C-alpha cells in the first residue's frame, strides 16, 4: 500500500500534559493521493470528543505529513481510558480505476491521575478456566490488547482481538478439550512493542 501510518497505535496521554496527539501519514508511492482522516468511536460513529486536522490532505509522492488530533469536548470518563479508532481513507486519482482503501489504528485517551503503571497493566490480568472456556479479566483503568495467548502446549487463536476494557472488562476463549497447564500471554505496549510473557 502506498500510504502508511507511521505508528501502530495512538495514545492521547493527559498525564503527560498532552493537549494534542500526532500521527505521521506517508505516501511511499510516486503519485499524489488524497487522504481523509477522522476519529471514530467503537461503534464507528464520527461524533467523538476529538477532531483530526487537516481532515483532508493532498499527499504528493514520497512525502509525509503530520495529522494533529485535538480534544474538543470534555465529556470523557476521568477514572479510566477511553478507546477510539483513528482512520485514514486513501482516495486515488479520478480515472485511475483504483478503489479507495482504509487504514485504521487504535486510539486511546488516557486521563491524568489514573492509578497504576500502564506498562505493568498486562501482568495484572486475572484468569479463570471453567466450562471449557478461558476468561481473562482486567481490573485496571487501562485497556489491554493481547498479542498471544496459550494454555499449556495449546496456542489459542485470538485473531484480531479487541482490547480488554478497563475496570472489570473480560474476554473469553474456547479451550481445546483436555487442555491443562499454565496460562501464558503477551500484550501490545504503548509503542506497539510486544511485552514480556506473563504466566498464571
């Protein structure tokens, strides 16, 4: 794909006095392209507390532009993170015969003064195996996105798993029959890196 987002996730971190968040958009191709950006809620709606500017830009070939995300409403929970999606729609030149494409990355709003260290959050998940299911629960105020999950020798297919919601959010997976052993998982950190393994 000619256009790429130069980050795999976006954190609007008020605890670091952030007033905006930025995303770099790059056109690796040779032709100019139009790119339209927006912030969506978890249901795909565009009426959120954020606005991305410039909302529509022309990217010349082999160029890069930064998009700024600003908060325009103060109606988000202060005791937990909120999850959104940053979306970029790539519009090819008219008459090219090419279809529009869409890029999307997770976007998390992090209020100030949340208890705990976000980097330590994946290690605080609790696990429960019952009735052929494995359930992971998140007691922290931060979202957790799993990168891998296994029980004993069995690696579970988590697909493109949605982040586990804060303050009691859970996610469950079916277990293969006769599965035994420790639950081992990794998660995706703020910068898109994979955390060390955690075990219960």
